[in-house]
């Protein structure tokens, strides 16, 4: 598009380019040998934008944090003659970041960002209170932080007339590593560990691979379902 409709001297930067190549493009920008760059994520993290003060956003990043980082780096002024940074984006309802349209015509960024920040804080406080409600359900010395759990959204549903969240659950070949329960919502979190010798070692080796599995079980007493 830019080749067809402009005479701008541009370079393309994406994740396939080496750091040395990107640095060479940065130097070209500093020397004003280039009018600009076309980048896909690559330059949004870790690089400032010397001599560039107009950004055209064709496809915004889905993460608000990454978008704000890009904006922050782009608006750093190294030359007073460049003036203020300007952003151009298509007024398209489909260009959403975390379900918020920053690019609609009447968007007030200050208000949107403040509201999103407050929402993030409320969510973090709620998550913290939820996690702290879990109690340790074992006497093991292993250390584990529930905040580090980041599971895929996959679940199986079973019907059972009774389930004890404090009961011991076994997985063949695994040992219980850590166990937590949340009695008010009939939920248990179990971390299992398995040690296996690598295939490239013999029986005399004391080297092991460690594999972990996490199970979260919640019992719906009203409908006799366990998830």
C-alpha cells in the first residue's frame, strides 16, 4: 500500500528479523536515511522511535499494556522540532483492546485508561481474596504459590452423590506435591509430582525429570456434579 500510494522510504521489521538487523534500521532512522518503519509487534517492546512522530495503527495489539507501552515509547521526544506525536487509526468498531474501543471518534483516552486501571485493581483484590481463602490440606514441606497457577480452560464433569474435598486423590505414578481446599465453595486444588529417569541414562544415574500435574475439583452439592 505504501509503495503504491507514497514515495516514503520504509523498512519492514517483524519477529523474523535479527536484533542486529533491527539495530541497523534504528541507525538509519537516526541518520534520517529512512522516513519510517512498518513493524509488527517487534519494535513495540525494547525500542524507542527516534525521529518518528506519526503512527498509523492498522491492527492494534489485543493487550492494553502492550498498546500503552507502544504509545509511551513513540511519544518520547528527542528533538523539539518534531513536535507532538500523532496517531492515526481506522474508526472501526472491530478494533478492540480488551473489549474497549480506544479508536472510536469520541474516545477519551484519559477516562478509559483510568477506568481500566481501577477495574484491574478491583479484579486483583478480588483474586487475592479468593486465593487467600484456600487452606493448606497437607503436612508436606514442599513450597508452592497458588498465584502461579495458570491453567487452560478444560474441564470434565462427573455426577456423584457425594464428594469429600478433603479426601486423598491418587494418580497412578504420581505423588501428592501440595493440596489446598476452600470449604465454602467445596473446591480443592491438588498438585502432583512424578520423577522419571531420562531415557538417555542408566539405572545407576541419580538424574531425574520432574513432571507436575494440577487438578482443581469443585463439587456442586445441589446438583451432585463434580467439575
